[in-house]
């Protein structure tokens, strides 16, 4: 291949992306006795002097440096070298070199099994459920998951339970065959734990948590303290979660300065839970909390650490970062100076693998990906509902080993996320999927894929929805499930209120053919309702509040006047309501409706429930709709 390329001298001939130095380093790892260090240095000097890799390879062909030719390597050595690469690199770079290499890649399953183990860790369940499939087929399906462009939704049947509708970012997580939901805003700030087996229908039951824990909060963060590379990596059946911060009172008032560690025991078919530790922290809410396990944190942190970033501190946006060392439970405040992202809240922080540049070379390491969020403060509506959404940037916190942190910021091509979205990493991959979120909430799903492409070359896109999915919402909860599935629960919309439904998203054939997803009822074929604009939502809020106030205060005369088209009876009060509600929706004003339109609106509204519940003045929804219980 090299001889043909040099003989034809075609400058547009595709060049293998693997550099000569990379191949030499890999070959020397397994053929050290066949290549001397002096030979490697000579080859490097030749390349530095301007000789092409092809000229160097031809010059050394037939000499004592036999391993520079692919045909001179044994099948065992080639397999060992290939296992240092990704299968996609091997296929695109080395397979065209000879028919011999094609036969090597096409026959032995052991090579593809090695690719699966090193590129898609934590997919033991997928291997078991697809035992009749060849490893090469499974690898192809997992590549489909990593580079997913479509999403298929199905709703989970839920029998009646005391879980109900919730917002306030309830903690949702999966472990050992169970789905857990903790806290959030239900009938006020909550501190209860519910569990259901991953089956259909899902029967959520409350688990009484023993011991004394932190006070009930919402917009807290619930983080599982286990290696995120595998959903069921620990087979002991016992694991721990940590709950940090949150708001203690309705109206986004008083951040909690406490954390609690809960131990959950799933052995013997019964789920038990108890608080094992509580402590103090910087009071904050609407933040992110990411666990960095010991395998990534390094020897300085033998039990790993928790990294808390951003959120609301003392009622204002913050970009403060705190580290909790689990070996001594000591908090350390991390000052990153001017390199830190701007203050934000209601964002997501996901631990992913990526390729980073270091000292002129590339290496695979782990980083925390920060997406979305909002920039509200006291001057523009207050956190977390004020300000603008951060949708144009992606922030990467690198240097997790030894806590040698550094920030890298890059522009997003699709503007993923928004405040209050749900972000999960698809099992076994480096793909982060974001669902919902934004102001107003959006009904869309986005994905960001990292890995070998690197931070600057990550692939961000909006996924095409193949079926009817959940309504637009923000401030819900969600988690990743085995087989590349993702789950979302609850959430809030300014016109549709608080949700109680549970949905599951599928991104590849493995998840689509899983027993759990197959048991879910097929979605309706009806078209999805179009998303409302900010003006439409502002208009709906005005009308809802106006008629709710009339019904509550018995203003029958005003109502009859509106029915007959008489707007003069109380025009000043109607204008005040329009002004107040317009401020709630990004400052966009809504035109007063025509009298003939109100007749149809009233007929529809009389037979439906209020879209924004405000009977409880101490609720987050009342805060977002312009009523501040703190005043």
C-alpha cells in the first residue's frame, strides 16, 4: 500500500490518522526484543528532518527493524497492538492495508470482545442479554448508541401511589434492579424515599429511612457514591448516596447548609435505608454535585471525593466550587480565579471520558461536563427563574486526578440544555443526553458525544423524536438505566403545572429489544402538540389568573360584562394583571384578547383545571408565577 502510494504520488490519497510514532510505541510495547531504542530514535530523527512516514517505512523495510512492516508482525502481536486502539481506528486506518489484516479482523471474536470491554465498560448486562449475538454485532449496536441521532419514548404505567406529582429536581437513581426517587417538591419540601422494581407496571412504595437526616428540601442534589462506569458494578447489594443542600422553604427561600449520607440495602428482596452521617456545608441550592471515585481521583483521595459547583448561595448566583474528601469528610473551597465559568444555577454536571491534549500528546482521561443552567439574580427576577439560559457554551473541568483542576470552555453548535434539564450518561458510553429544561421549557432531546474526538471535537446534536414523548418540562428528575435507556420523572411547566408521569427513552436496538422496554405500551401515533411560545404562555397565564380571581372573589358582574363584550367595567384591573404576568415571562408583553375570543376561552376554561396551581402561596410554582411568599 505504501509502495503504491509513493509510486503514484497522489497527494489526495487518504492518509492513515495513526502517526508513525504512535505505531512504533505500540509495536515496541510487545516487540521490545525486535526493536532497539536506538532504532526508534533514528526513525524519529528521520521524521523530524522532513522525511515522510512512507519514505522512512520503505527505507527500513527488509532491514533488521522487522516490526516496521505490518506483515512481519505475528497474529498475536497484531491483536495485542489492535487492543490498544479503538475498533473504529483499526477499521479506518489499518484494515485497508492488506487482506491478511481483514481476515484477522473478521474472524476471531476474542478481538472484538476486547474492543467491547475497553470501549464500553459496564455493559455486562448487554453482553448477557445478547449472548446469541456475535461480539462484532454488539460492538456495532453500541456504536449506534454512542452516535445516536434518534430517540423513542414510551410511558411507564404507574398504579396509584403516594408519590404523586413533583418538581424541584427530585433525586432519581437506579441500582441493583430498583429505581429510587428521593425528595423534591410535592406537598412542600420533601425528604421521603420511594422505590420500585424495574418492571411494568412500576409499583412505587415508600421506604422508611431510619436515623436522623438533614431537613426536607427541594432543588437539592442526590448523588450515588459508586463508580459511575458501571450501573451495577457492585454486587453486594449495599450502596450509599449523599444529599446536599436545597431550599428549605417555599418561594426559593433559605438554602440548606447540611448534607446527609444514606445507606441503602437491597439484599434479601427487601429495601432498607438509614442515615449514616450528616454534616455541614456551604448553604446552597440548584447546584451540581458529582462523585469522583478513587479510580479517577488518584491516590491522594483513597475514598474519592464529591465536587459541588455553582448554584444559589445567599439568594444569588454563584460559581463557587467545593470539594468533600470522603477519607476525612473535610471540605475544601477551590478557587479557580478568572478561568471559572460565570455564576449559574440549575445546570447539570456529568462525569465522562474524553481525549485531552497534554504536553503535545493526547490521552484519554475523565472530566466533568457542565451544561445548561440559568443566570438569574436579584436584579432580573431572582434565581433560579430569572436571567437568561446558558445554552451556547460547554464547560469542561479537567484534571480530576489529584484535584489538579483546570477549566476548558467551548461553544456549543446546537445550544443544548437550559435551566432545569435532566442530563444522563448513556450506560457504557461517553454520550450525555439532555432532556427538557429551558425557559420556557422545551420539548426536545439533545446529545453530546466525547471520547476519542476530544473536547474540541465533540459531537453535539438535537435528536429526532420517532414517537410521541413527554410534554415540555423543567426541574424534573431522571437517571440512566441498563441497556442504554434513560428515565425521566415529574417536572414543571408554567401553563401545565406539575407532572407525575414517568417516561423511558430508548436510543439503540439493544435497549429497544430489552425485556423492560418491550413490556411498555406502544405510544400513540398522534402528532405531538406544538410548543407554546413565550407570548402564548404569558397570554394563558393572564387569562387563568383573571378568571381564577373573578371566581374566588365572586365578581359575577365583571364576568358577565366580559361575556357580553363590555371591557370598560374593570379595564384598569385587567391591565394590571397583564402587566404583572408579562413581567413573569421574560418581559414579553401580551396583547389584550378581543371580547369575542374571551367567550370561547371561558367556555374552555370553565371545564378544565387551573393550569397553574397557586392555592398554596408557599410553593415554588407561586414564586415562578410572580407571587413571592417571602414578601
